[in-house]
C-alpha cells in the first residue's frame, strides 16, 4: 500500500467517526447516556450536575445511604432535568441504604 492509498483509507475511516449518532444508529436514543448517581452528597451531586449540563448524559437514578441526601438529590436533579427538557427521576429508581449500590446496577431503564 502506498502513501496515497493509505491517506484515502484513513480519511474514509475517520469520516465514519464524524457521523451523527442518529445517522449511524437510527435514532438519538441509542446514543443517550443514562447516569445513576451513587452518593448524593455535595461532590457527587456537583459532578453529576456538570455531566448533565455539559454532555448528553441524563441523571435517571439515585442511590445514597441517607434518606435526607437522597431526597435533596431527587429535588435537585428534578430541577436540573426540567431545565434541560428531561423528565423527573422516577421514584422506582431511588435506592437507599447500605446495599443501594447493588440495586442501582440492577434496574432495567426503559427509553
């Protein structure tokens, strides 16, 4: 393979990387990142909020050891999701207690 053929092949391959997700996968939902937050304290909430506001990720589930942190996280992310045009967090996707991390990994989230 000479240099010219290599450059043409590389250009064609890189063009595939620049295709919109809706074109490559059929619809936007395939490229949506759904985020479950484990630990709704100040640092976790700040990082997840940044993800939600600066990427296409949507916070859809929360887990925390403490009920008050979980309630505050739900109120916060319902507001953030509302401003971004997403729905509120379903109460079925709120997990509390020492085994909340296990439940966070199990649910099947519908699109």
